[in-house]
C-alpha cells in the first residue's frame, strides 16, 4: 500500500473527503517526525511505538575499492510493533 492508497482507505473508513484524509495523514506524520526530532517517543497503544535509537560509529568497506571507511555515529528512527498489531498480522 502506498500513500495515495492509504489516503483512500482512511477517507472511506472515516467517511471524509480524500483532501481531509490527506491533511490528517500529513499532520500525523509531521507530528511523529517533530516528536522524534525532539528525542521523544510516540506510543500508539495497540499499534506500536516510534523511537529514536543511537547507532554507533563503525568501520565499513567501500564496495568498489574494498578500502575501509569510517561510518559516523547517527540517530535513526525505529518502530516496535505493539501486541495488537502483531496479533492481527498472525
């Protein structure tokens, strides 16, 4: 499912126009991103939790030359599915 299909599903489920569903989805994505930028986590009970994890610096290899390169530390977004979501998939 891509973004436009998700918007259509939201609009049909909530009985709202696609434009309103698109704004709602964009607002939700922006709110999650802003919260993660601040270092906060976002928990949606039954769905899952969005968090920011620290990835340590490490040594990698350039695939073309085989030379070792240093990969710097980074913060990466992470999602852990909730029990209800896991149960619905299985």
